[in-house]
């Protein structure tokens, strides 16, 4: 079923039941990803009102230039408002998003079971009711599950996938494929009230209300402390104002019914709902009260996050992902505990439980704290089937960026696969929008601020060594790139023996734009793959290459199509990538126009003039417009990084690969000692860096 499930969604559509804010948002997201949607409600007027809401949001997207008017019209054309359940008879998937009333939902699913074809999967977007109970009354418990979207569904990337005890593995796999098709970052949770995210987020809101009600601090202080502690744009009270205070009350009430006294809504929360007013956020910040607010909020989150993991509701990694993706916190609970130290986290939880002595201390936290060790967090998945090991980066909240911890786990996974006699080929893949979007810039910035170059050197040296191992493996190594592969991600792909691309592949070497140069083999492997001239162009300009251009210039070796990426599951795509890599032949397609100009500009004869910002005299005037764009791009790059990268490419041409990589490593201190390196790295995403050439 899973191989054809997304195709079935495209052919027969998806039904969203309930055209309120949540249901309309779900329908919008699905339609934006090219899948037809029936937006259903009890009257046509309500269903059409839901579509009108979508039209308003899409118009805002046009104003922000997220897409054009023609695309907006195509999205709206995929949405069919209706009040007739019969029209959804043959849809591949039903998503129920009506209000939280068990009797209403049970009646609706009972009716749908009589209407829909047997293979239609039923899902509920409930955030508080039992998925298992709804599955039983649906008449098809094996084809029933929960998929919990977060507000606003068209913008928030998180999706909780909840398999009840009766849910079949085929249904669960189909929903994971659907999540990927609509570009959601999915996490797996058990069928437990609040699932993963609301289980700790709602008590976090509730505890903020208690802090205010007890007179510990005013709202302004609680807001400011929460924003600073969790690195968020809005504190708990502003969040409730925006998303709806009654929603917070309903969620806390539901959790209280299941988990008891601590989870019950604070009386002041109910009073605020009864008043019909928003929380007043004004007031002066009371600095002396910040510590107690911070300790209470952290203790609450650490206690509940650890408890839900102990109960098997979600993994530590998915709990963190829920916080960073769904709530947009800078770190998840387990990442925060590791940063603060698990013994400190233990102290905060002990202090918190002293206020609520009926709560139990999480056993696992006590264990790690007693040893003062960090929580083990995994960012790579490995699956092996029929001779192929698929090693997938699963850190989508950070675009699968590399840091020492991720690189260490990559080495461990690769060595495990290489040593396994059942593994005949190894495929590297990425979950989410990225293959690997380069190195984690924060790691470099923090090391420079500590004046600790040794960490940067060690990370790069170990990375080079690992990439050599991958390149020289006796088992075929294949990079399956269907997303962003920038910097270290492109260098990892180049270290693999073959690169297979999907339609969403994007390669780039942006390092000279942030004050450094590619240090994991980029200045050495790129010239050996596509020639010095094009290598100089890519490394110096940072130009991004899509799948077709990567194939045309020889950076990529083979391709998997859009339909193959959509319809095949992860392991099937990995097997296909191995086949395509094995059968790949050198490409004979014509070079794109920019590449022909780049070959002239960055030839051995012209490269010095080009780097000096001068147009080569020998260049055909018809090519000047393209050349001027390239020269303008170079003017924004760090001069020292350009000079060192040029030297590495030039000198590496007369060396063995191993000698060239050693030279690349030897120049690290020179580049990271420059003012430009810190300027470029620290300004990323904030402003355009200003380089001094020092």
C-alpha cells in the first residue's frame, strides 16, 4: 500500500473534515503540496467559509512574494468545499479535524466507514482524545491512526504521528510517506493524552499562570524570563493571547482528567477565560524574581519530558524535535539538560517536586544524574535490508548540519555498516529539506569566542579522515541527495563513490561568503570531479547547482525522478540509488551557459584577473553580462578566503589527493585566525558581513 499511497492521494484526493481554523489550515498545506483536497463541513456555507480563509492567507503569501498569483489560483483550484460525505467515497485519506467531542467524532467515523472504500485510511487530528477508542468505533482500526498538526498547519512544520495498538504497520508507513510528501517533519508518539509536545507544553503554560497567581512574579517578568530561557519570540501569556486562552484551558482540563492534580488547569486560567479578556502583558521587569521563575519553568519541563520518555510516549530525540520544530524553542528539553548538566537538571526537578510532593521523580533522570553523564541523543538512523544499509541524517530541525557529535555518530554508523557482512552497499540520505546543509556554524563561532582553535582543527581533521574512509570503502558508497547539500554536506557527497540526485537536490560551497574556505575536501575533490575551472567558480562564488546542472557539469552521476522520490519508501529509494549508481555512465549533455563563461573566467590564464574584479580582455562581448554578474558576486566574498582557496586549488593540482587534503588542513589556522572569519561566521543570517581582508 505505501508504495502507491502518495500516488493514490494525488489521484483520488484527501478529505479534511471540519473547515475551522485548524481544518482549513490542514487543507491549505496539503493543497500547497499539489494534492487535491475535499474540505468538508456540516453546511456548504461553512465549508466555503473555510476556503475563503485559505484564500486570504494565500493572498498574504502573494504579498510577501512566497508565490505568485497563478500559483495561488492553482492551490485554490485543488480545494473543493462540500457538505456531502458521499463525495469523499474514494479518497485515499480522511483527516478528521472537528471539535473535541468524542460522541461527534464517533458518529462521523461510523458514517464514513459505511461510505468510504475499504482501503481509505482514517485519521484524527485530536489533541486530547483516545486514538485507540476512535479507531475501534471507526470500523477499521487497522486503517486508523492519529496525525496531530500544530497551529498554523500551513506554516508549522511539525506533525505527530500516533499509531494506536490496532494500527497496521502498512497504515503507519503510509502516513510517514504522506508526511514526507507534504513536507512535514514527523515525530512518532504513543497514544497517550497530550501525545509528546502538549504533554510538557501545556503544563509549562499552566505553571506560568500559577507563578503569576501565587504572586511570585508579574506577567512582564514571567514573559521576559521565559523568552530569554527558551530563546523564543513570545512568552507563555502572549502565546495564549495569540492562539486562544480557551484552547489552553481545554488542553489543561483534558490532561488533568487523565494525569491528575498537577496537570489540572490553574483556577486563574479558568477565570481569565470567563472574563473574555486577554492577558495584560505590560509592566516592569522584576530582575530579582527571574531566577525563581526560570527554575520553576525548567523544572516543570524537565520533569514531564523525562517522564513521558520513561513511559514510552516518545523518544528523547523526538521530544526535543517537538520543542524545536513545533514550539520553535532554541533547544529541546534533553538538549537543555545536557547543556546545563544532568546533575543541575536533577536539582531543579527535585526542587520542583518539593512544591508538588505527589509527583514522582523520573527514574532515568536519577540514573544519568547520579553518574553526571549526558543524555545519549541520536541524530542518524540506520536501516539494513537486502544488502543495502541506509544511513539517514535525522536532524531536520537543524537542516542535518554537522557538528562533532553528529560527525562522531556518522563514523560509528558507517563503521557498523562497513563491518556488517550482510551489507553490500551503503547509502547516505537526509530526512527533511536537507541532505546535509553544511557544518553547524554555531560550533565554529563558539569555538572562536572561546579562542579554542584546537576544537575546529580536531573536528576538521576527524571529518577528513572519515570522508577518506567513505571514499576508500570496499563497499560501494552512494550519496542520495534530494535536498540541500551545502558546504560539508556537498563534501560528504563528493567523498562517496557515486552521487545520485533527486529533483530537489541543491549543491553549493558558500564558505567564501562567510569568511572561510571548504575544509573537508572541497578544494581538492571538486577539481578532480569537474575540473579546476568549474571548481574555482563553485568554490569562489558559492553558486547553487540544482539537480540538472549538477548532472550537466558532472558533479552528480545519476538521477532518481520526482515520481520515484514521492512514491517509493525510504529503503526502496535507497536500493534504487544503488542500482542507478552502479549503472551510471559519464554524461555527455551540453554545459549550461553560465558554465561556459565560468570556464573562461576561471581558466589558469584568466583567474588572477577575475579575482581582481577585471573582465578578461579575451572574453567575447556577448558573454559580458553573465561575466559581470559573476564578478559582482565575487566582490561580496572574503578576500583572504578567496586567496587561500585559490592557492589550495592551484597547489593541489600537482599533488596526490592525500597531499592536497593535508594542505587544506594545514591552512585552517591561517583562515580561522583572520578577522574576516569571525565576521562572516557570526553575521550569518543577521546581516551582510563587511570584510577587511585581514
